[in-house]
C-alpha cells in the first residue's frame, strides 16, 4: 500500500512543529492504512534523517551525545524516551544489531521524537523538507510493496 499525500501532510505538520494540525491530520487518516503507510513513512524518514546526520561512520559517542541533547532540549520529561532504546534505534541503521526486542510502541514514539529533533537540527527550508519527504515516501513505498 503506497504512502498517501494525507500521510505525508500529517508527518510534515509534525516536523514543522504544527502539532495541532498534525493531531487533526493524523486523526483523519484511515487507521488500517496508517498502520502500514504512515508507520513505514515515519520509519523511512527516520532512516533517511539518521543517515544524513550520522553517515558515514555512525560513531556511538556522537549518537549518545545527540540522544542526551534531545532528552534535555526537546522533552519536558527526559524519561519520555528510553536513552538506550533511542541509541540502539539510531545505531541499528549502521550496524547489524537487532532491535526486535524493543516493542512497536516504543519504537514509533522514540523514532518520531528523534526525527523531529533531527529535522530541527538540519534546518531544512520548506522546499528541502518537501524533498526529504519525497525521498522518505519513495523508500517507504519500496518497503511496503
């Protein structure tokens, strides 16, 4: 099932900090389609953002520092994300480490928090964010087809 324009719009609203629009747009998504399409889009966007930020070497120290920064800078409650799970999700993109032991809810909530921070740090303009989301959509479509 391909990623829809509505799913992209919902994620874009979140990534631009328009959380009210994100909540509204996300609430309008078909639940069944969102479980596949939106989740794949989120994961693909997370993959792309992590790759852009940490490639080519994905040093553990850089990842640990980033996660610590996110916990202090973006969260009202640092315990909102498990730092070890966050670090593992990022590092798994560059390693063969399995993250199957991390439950889906934790993966999704951690990825979206980290993705927001990655996009804020990247300082993408609107056109760059649109291009980023096009790439993430293509990747998500590959994964779900």
